[in-house]
């Protein structure tokens, strides 16, 4: 039988955090979810009336949920809509970066189960702040349809150092000793999302928990060879199940050759330390349920001659455009890059109504502009390109990214 009732949820929470804390969490589960965003530090947007997320200087708790689809700055990659608890994983990652010893090359990071891209964009911003251009971030998603969404979100975020792949973790493991850090936000039974995802409640069963625990161990075992000796693996789930959290981490340390990183999770407000990591529980934090822990690899690693190009990337580097006949047609990704082409293309500032029409792929036109390719902006942030033919503009916003709702 799938699905669960409140008594089963109470039992799950009591096993995870004890009876007293479970009562607090159950009360929180009856309340609406919080709303939070994480600002892109390289295309910053302002959120008046918001509060900073305790463990993320770029995170903001919003007083209410706006219609993000109707905000041009959302489409410009100025922020990412992400649960505040998920941002705690990024905080642990940033703190552990201080222990990452690399010389003579770029830092190499793998986000193994990356779609839809919340943690990928957080890692990208953290790495760029720490290392400038001296990093390589590979974001992988095994399910191809979800990988396409990941690639779009990475493009909109705009960091050219992110490579998007879609392979099984075992294939990633072929890059022996290649990565300095791996983030493995593994598929799980989803108990931490019960407050905002009714389907997660419907799909839950004890059998699902067992299947997820077995899958998580397979994923860790498959990707472990890709981590260098001394490298770090950040492990996260959105479940409260001990079998998918502490037991999985302890298994990896014992069977794969690693040691559990001693991180002070109780320094993060509201986070409850567990045997191996930290648990975020509604009622103690404003966001949803999350678990995070970290391992340092002690087992030896082989050396590979392969690079992420062997994983057949869906996206690698920045595509500036394509040549068609006499024209070089600039790509929307170039406009959205954190280093957009400020020279060579005149830009036009759009008001909100016109910007939404552009994003809806409607016809727009403003007189008095030079002919040829124009970059359109909203509030100073690039949205994409149009081609001015004199009496009309061709809208070059990608069809797959257009706003589909009524504007």
C-alpha cells in the first residue's frame, strides 16, 4: 500500500528527531510552505521586504509567493527559486571548499544528480566567487528530459564554466580520480517535501524507502572512483529516513574507503545534528526537509586520461551563435551569459509589458533603432536578441523557453 497518514508521518519524524521535536514538526507540516529565492551575485536583483536566509548571504525569504513567470528578471537569470533548506547544502559546500587543495589547474567539481539546477547554480556562483574563472563544474542528470531542463536553467544562470551531461553514474565513474569535489543529491523517498508535494505523499511506501536506500548505495559506489584521494563528497537527500541518510553515509565510509567529515552542523540555525550530518526539519527551519553530510575519500584513486568531453556533454562552454549565410546570428545564451557581448550589439531597454511580450515570443517593435541585431534588456539585464528589419523585429527568444501562460 502506498501513501501515508499522519500517524505514519509522526512515526517517521519520531525516529528521525525524537518525540518532542516530532510534535513541533507535525504542526509545521500543517502550515503553508515558505517561499525563498537565491540571487545570482553576477546579475543581482533586489527583493524589498525580504529577509536573508541564515546560511546563504544571497538567499532571501519572501513574505509571499509572486508569479515568478511574469517577472522578466526571473527569465534573465537574476535569481533562482530554491527552497531555503536546500541552500544549506551550498553552505556546507562553500565551507568545505576551504579544505580543497589544488595547484596548477582548475578546481574540478561534479554535481551528479543535478536537475533541475538549483544546487548547480549555487555551486557555480560559489566556485566563481572563490576561484574566479579557475574552475570546471560538470552538472549531470541521467534522465534526458530532466537534463534538457537543467541545460536551460544553466544557460539562463549564465556561467560559461558549467558543463551539462546526461550519463549514468557508472559512466561518470570512468573518470578515475578526476574530481576534487562531488555533490551527490541523490533520489530519495522525498519525505522532506511532503508539505509542498502531494504526489510525494501518495508515492511513499516502506518498499520505496528500501528501494531508494539500495539505489543510493549503488550511485555512491558507481561514482566513487571519479573522486580523487583526499577529495570530498557532499551527500544530500530530502528525506528523514535513517536508512537513506546516516546509514548510507556510514556504509560509504566503511565499504568505499572514506572518513566522515567532522562539520559543526549545529552552527547553522535550526539544523539538527545527526550521527553523520545535519537534518533540516520544518518547524525548526523555515524551509522543507533536507539532510546533508560529507565524506573525505581515503581510498587510493587511479589516474584517468579522460575528460568530461568523454561524457558527451549536452552543453559545454558558451555558444555565441551560428552562422547562416552572410549573417552571424547571436544566441540567447550569449546574451544571458555573465559576460554578455556588450560591444558590437546596440541594446534597447524594454518596459515590463514589452519585456513580457518578448519572452512570450510575441511581435514587438520600437521605432528609431538601428537595423540589424539588437540586444534587449529589462532593468539593465539582458534578455536576448531581436533582429531589426526596419519596419519589424524578428523575435529570437528560444521557442522552448518562451512564457506559455497568459501574460
